């Protein structure tokens, strides 16, 4: 029979053991939340959608025992609250600092998200696996440079430029890509875009003046395609349509600021070379593109070639590139059929029709191939970016032709 002192000691030991158990559970819960936040951040930092990051974080917490979750993601922060079966409720947040597009890494992290939820590995082991995947390098700098050069060549020819224009734009794009790679480590995105657009325009002007190009506007249009924040603007509109008004508005403002930097860079280049550009119509658009009567075919092929280059730049998995290019072909066929066969002159209606079609096909491909829809959608919407109208808006602003500028907006 236990004495009173022994009973008190046993009760105290039981109480301490219960507290230690609760503390271990609380630590485990916090580890799960930290893993979920790291997963969401990794998705956003390689170009994933806000909804995907929120869904992945919620689903992972529930897979590890959470009974209720609530997450909120913007382009710069993720906030996650999770409640577990023992009644404990914890809220944590994490900053999102990088803003790049790496679709191969996105697909890898998306696969890890499904694996964690299905197999529920040890949290520490899962965190190490995720850290390795998020920090892995999926492409070399030279692949990115080659992709940008090929993409600029294709988009220049698709914008009614000649093959020579495409070659000049490709050379300028490759050089600017190398420079921007190092500038991005020293400057913010606005300053990097401004200086890159200035140097890009300068290189296009120089190559044009030495005879490596037939039409300066088409060269610059094709060359600056990689600098135009088309993806950011697309994501901003999508976020606002999905109800994420705050995040959408922030991204929209970011895209406006980047576009402003792009415009200033081009304007400064034209002002700097105003003397040697005397007699050159910087607003001139060729009456016909390469191939003459067969330009629709050339435009389609050039659009696919350009999308191939940007697929390399965005690190799309090689196995997915054929499917992504098939989606690009859908875009080009719809645009050309509506413009050249259907007589639809308004770019707005052609863009809406093509965007709707490739969004649907991207979702179908994503469901079939178990990959994020962004992998197939991103290359397909690049030919829809109105690079020519953006360029002409900038040049008409520089030369105070405000009536034409307003018509291009």
C-alpha cells in the first residue's frame, strides 16, 4: 500500500509526463505548420498560383492530423492557422522573397506535395526533401540565354519581322539576358528592367544601323518580349477574378511599375540615338511579314519556335515541352483563323477566344499528365501579349503623339 508521500510523488510524475506529452505534440504540430508554410513558399517562389499554395498548405496540415485549417497567401507572405484534434490552435506566417518562374521546379514541388499527403513521411525528413528540391538548380544560365534568344527570334518573325530582324533581336536578347542575370543580384526589379530595356533597345539600334536588321520596331518588339510583365499581369487579373483582390491589385501595380521602367528605358535609348536615327520611322510596321502570302503559316511556325525558346527559359520539363507546344499551336491557329480567314480585326476578341481555349486545354493536360496547368498555359499565352501595341504606345509617348498613344492603350 502506497503512503501519501508516494501517491503525491506518483501523481506529480504523471502530471509531468502528461505535460511533456503535450509539449511534444505541440512541437510536432508546429513542425507540421512550418513544413506546410515552407511548401507554400516554395510553390510561390517558383511561379505557382496563390490558390495552389493555399491548397497545398491546407491539405498537408490535414494529412498530418489537423481538423481545421485557414490559409491566406499574397505575393509576399503566407499566413496559416491550423487546429488539431487535441484542441490546440496555432498561427504562423512566412515571407515570400523571390519572384521567378521555374516550371520544372514547380512540377517537382507539386509532386512532393502529393507524396507527403499520401505517404505522410516523418516531418523532419519531409522538410529536408523539400529544402533540397527548392534549392536545386534545374537549368544552366546558358540554357536560359539560348531560350531567350530563340524566343526573341520567333516572336520577332511572328510580329511581321524578317528573318534578319529575328537574328538581330536574338543577339541583343542573349546579351541583355546575360547582363540582367548579374544586375538582378544588385538592383530591384524596376531598376533592372529599366536598365535592361535601355541596353536592349540600344543593341537593337546598333545592330539595325550596321545592317543586321530590316525593321527596327519589330526587332525591339521581339527583343523586349521577355521583359514585358505579361505573366504578372495575367496572374493579377486571375487573382482578382478568383476573389484575391488585394494580391491581384498588388501584382497589377507591380506590372505597371515594371512596364513603366520598360518604357523609360526605351525612351532614353531613342533620345540618346536621336541624331543617328534621323529619317528612321520608329513607328513603322511592315506591310507584310516574312513569307508573303504564306505569312500566316510562317507566323504560326515562328510562334511555336518562340514558345519553344521561352519553354527552355522557364525550365519546363523536356517531357512536357511537346504538349506545351501543342497548346501554343492551338493559340496560333485560333489567332490566324480569326484574323486571316474570319476577318476579325479586333485583337481583343482574338485574344479572348484564344486565351479561353488554351486555358481549357491546359487544365485538361494538367489533369491528364498530373502536372500544374501553368506548365502548359505559360508558353501558350506568350503569343497573346500585345508587344507591338505596348511598343507603339511607348514610342508615341516619347514623340508626343498622344492621339495615337491613346488609340493603342
